[in-house]
C-alpha cells in the first residue's frame, strides 16, 4: 500500500513539474516576441596598425667624453724613505758572565745502619683455613638405565579389523 502511495505522489510531482515548465517556456517565448531587442551601439572599427610615428624624434643628449689624457705633472712628490744604517754597531768586548749553580763532585756516604720500620702488631698470627677433603675415586656410572616411556618405542598393538 505504501509503495502505491509513493508511486502516486511521484506521478503527481512529475506531471506538475512538466506543466510548470511548459507554461514558463510559453510565457517567456511570448514576452520575447512582444518586446524589441535593445539596439547595440555602433562601435568604431579598430585599426589594424599602430599610429604613424612623428617625423622628428627628440634626440637624447649624450655626455661628452674627453678624447685626450691630461699630461702628467713633470715633478711628482717623492716619498720620504727611512734611513737604513750602513754599518753594524760593534759588539761589546766583555759579556756578563752567568752565575751557574755549584754541582757537588762527591756523593755523601750511606749510613751504616738504617732505621727499622715499626710493623703493626696483630693479636693472632695468620693461618691457612682448613679445606674440605675431596674423594679420590670417581664413582662408576650404571650400565643400565631405567626406561623412559617417552623415549622408548611404543608397545606393538595389533589392529583388529571389524
């Protein structure tokens, strides 16, 4: 029932929209036929080229460049150079003697008896700790080991077929 109502509404909308479009287009066509189109003003035809140039163009003024170099002055100022002595001054005849430290020529004798250092006194003399006794023989390994079910082969079973 709902789809029937929906179909009916869709048909009514379509019908009303087509009627509106036809009415609007007919009235706009009628208006266009009654009113004259506005006149477009006449525009001047553009020329295809540029306007002619004037016969005389203003000439730019260029700066004047001198063609000759002015003469150099006949006498140039001379720089003053430092005076270099031509002879070496004489060395002094005697130089001051440096004072050197005196070095002993003999070694002093060693003392015949040296002082003995004092050692700290301890209450007990140092002794080695007693070590535990170790067996001198290694026990023999067993020759047969117990079987482990995981590593032993599974028991043989006979499959009975029905």
